[in-house]
C-alpha cells in the first residue's frame, strides 16, 4: 500500500485536473452541419467542404483533422486553427475472458470515465457514461460512492462511441446498440445526452437507429418526462431495485430521485410506440430485496405498464459495498414468480467482471484517486497562498 508521502510525491509531479488551461476554441464535434457550413462559408470556403468534414467525422471515423486527406491543405489548416477537435482518448483497455472490453476514457481535463464494449452474438453493445462520477450515491454502486465531478459534454458522450468504433476491426460486427448505463445519471444531464443522441441518430452523422439506443435512469421523473417530450424515439429503462418505498429509500436515498409511485406514474404516461416496452431493472441483493414477497409486490406495482423486467444478480465488491449476490435458486425463483404473473423477465449477469467488475468499478477507483491526489496537491501548494497575497 502506498504511504501518504508516496502519494504526495506523486501528486506534486502530476498536474491537478482542474489546472488544465481552458481552450476557448469551439469544439468541432459539437458543430451541427448547419453551423459548420455557415462558418466554412463565412471564412471563404465552399459550403460542401462542411459535408466532407461530416463524412470524415462520422462515416470514416477520422480521429484528427490531418486524417481528412481529401480536403485542401488551406481548409484543413483553417479547421485546425479555428476548432478544437473534441471527443475523448482511450487511456486503458482491458479485455475480459467473455470478450467484453472495459475502456478507461480520458477527457480533455484529465478526468476519467469508462465505457464497456460487449459482444453478444450478432450484437455489439456499447455502454456509455454520461457524467464523471454520479451525484446519486445509490448504495449498491461504486461510482455513486465517489460523488459527481462534472457532467460529460455532448462531444465527450459522442466521443466514447467514436473511440470505441475505431477499436472494432473492419469486417467484424459493428457497434449495433448503445445503452446509457455507465457512470452517472443521464437524465440529470439531459442537454448533453439528448444532443449526443441527436448526432448519433442523424443519418448525415452516425445514423444509428434510435430503437437501438436505451437511456437508463435511476428514477428522475422530470427527466423521464423530458425524454418523452424530446421525442427522440429511444428506449427507456428504469432502475427500480425495490418493491416498497421504504426499501428504495434505504437503497437509493438521494433526494433528487423521485418516489416509487411517481416514477411508475411517469412510466405510465411515457409515450411508447407500438410494440415498445419500458424495461424495469431490478438489482437482486441477497437478503435485502430478493424475497418471494418482493417478487409478488413488484409484479403488482408494474401492473398496467407495458414493460419487461431485467433481473440483475448483484456483482459483489468485497470490502467496499455491503451487499452479496443472492444464491442462483433465489434468482430463478424470483424470475419464475414474475413470469407466472405474465411478465417477460430476463436475467442479466454483469459482463467483464474479471477486468474491473460492473458499472463504475474501473474509473470509479481511479477518479477517487485523482480527486484525492488533487486535494493533496492543493494542500501542498495552498497553505502559503494567504501569506503570499
Ligand atoms: S447506480 Fe447509476 S444512478 Fe445510482 S449511483 Fe450508480 S451511476 Fe449513479
């Protein structure tokens, strides 16, 4: 284990994330085609150059302006001077025995988030983060224990997709599905999440089908309503995890989360296209919410909502979180009760447990370390600040 002195030495040599100087240039990945065309023309270049840039960014997945080789040198030079490229960089990658890849993603200010790429038969799903950390502090989640550092910007969300797509070799199954189930609560960062979804589903940009994108919330009613009103056509998943309000309060006590009955009401009014259903996720915790009564109560709560249920046996984090995974027999029994109540119920096991565990377990540790290091670095520098003024 590192001593405080070791950590301080390390901290003194590493710039704290907040001291990265801000770059005032607009971010290229945030520009709409209309905006990019207007700026291109305003600076004396033909408007169709903007469409070529879009092609390079979203169809050929260029990682830099230099890669856009069919653009004239003077236009490329202008782009590089006028815009910051944006997006993210992959800081580390761990490949699991089950084929999933955990990507540790570095943002422009040094903060870290994670994305997970999961192959599954004919599908390849990418799990995206929407915030650096999370303010909600759900008791069963490691990310939540570190608090929120900041929101991810639109280009950082989009950049996770673009960076992951560059990793998939040509000829292999491309990324077919996206889920907002990584770090953070996407419906507390609606402006950036919705803008990124707009770009991901725009046929002139990435062009993914909205039906293949799922936004998952821990229960923010205002955000659920906003998602419905935005009419993006994406799927909604809600992490319920409890069959009574009292149980949910113990597990997910944050005041920004709404009451169970209000969340279910929001689910009832959420606009669903034909044959679409809301997914309710339920993390099964041994001895906490996995009893027969819980299964019956859950079935009654969801009555009348077009939905399916995802049961997620908890992925244990020994020494860090106080919950255990239920025995397989409990999981099966829980599923059976709900199936007998005519629900479609699947059991989802975490992927990539051997490379950093489930949601938040890779970047969560590292961000906590960075935050700690940054505070120590501040402590080393700041004590004399008053004396100097
Ligand atoms: S489970 Fe999701 S909403 Fe809850 S603390 Fe973790 S990241 Fe945040």
